C-alpha cells in the first residue's frame, strides 16, 4: 500500500498516540497535533523520524488548526486521511455540573472536529481522501452522568453521516465507536466518587492499540470497500 499523508489530532496520549505509532510503522506519514508539546515529542521518539511531524496546537483555536493543516500540506503536498481524534469527557450528574465543563466538551469534541474538518476538506476532496471520525458507543446510547458528552458524540456521528451523504463519490468516511478504553480519559472527571467508581470499568477496557489497529485496518481497506462504522466493546470477563 502506498504511503499516505495523515493529519491526526489529540496525538499526545491514548488512542491518538497509539494510532500515530501504528500508522508510521505501516509506512504512512503523520502530522500529529496536540496541546502537550512534551508528550508529543515523547510519542515522536517511537516513530520513524522521516514519517512524523508534530505541532503544538489547541483544536479549539481555528487559526492554529488552519495553520497546522497548511503546514502539513506544504510539507507533504497534501492530506489523504484526516483523523479528528481530540476529545474529552467530564462526567457528573446534570444537577451538579459546571457549565464550563459542558462548554469545554462542546468546544473540543464538536468545535475541534469542525475546525479540523473545515481546514482539511479542500485537500481531502482533491485527493479523494478518507475521514476517520472517533465517536463512541455514547453516539448510539445515552448514559447517566454523561449526557453532554453523549450529545457531543451524537453530533460526531451526525457530522459523519452528513459527510458520507454529501461527498459519497469524493470521500470515504469511517466512524469508530469504542466503548471503554484503558486511557487517562476518566481522570478528567472532577467528582471524586464518580471518577473512582468508573475507574475500574476503564482500566478493564480495551487497550488503545486495539482501537489503533481498527483505524489502520479501515485505512488499509481502501480500494476494496469503505468501513462506514465500527463499534468496539471490551471482551466479556
């Protein structure tokens, strides 16, 4: 398979970091962005130097995202695959929630996706590219204490469907919907009791590499068919 040019957000840890390592190992070139520069540099050390570009970017900042996309296009001539992976979840009962947390989830999980897609769409269309959206089982179900997070993932799924319908002949669109993944995701929840109650569920969840393998597989399937949606859940134990 030819080397593809990939733009990946939220790359400093978890699914994003695992995906960057897998994609560069497969011979693809990855532009990796995140807010944490030190963590980005640590991820880059596990990738072939010629295959990785890193840039410290906040996906909620439209200008920064646009500049990062332009830099990726200038460096490698275009973008073939866009993976707006950056996201977060702050769980709490609705009655106890901080409005700032709600707005932050909307800004990152929806706004960050929109900023990334809007900047990448022209080059993706030109190259008949592929968009890999990172949804969640929360895109299909609503859970207590996570209603706003679920709403953002419902939005991601709706955006994916809109892209698929409007660009059927120009883009491949895949949405990955994982269940619990063993990352630091739960650490963002401020309610101590809720966080520690949920922690075992995440610690017993899927490893980021498993999700990364699905992303690599979806990309590698190009030319044979499009995996439009993949739902992934932890093994029964």
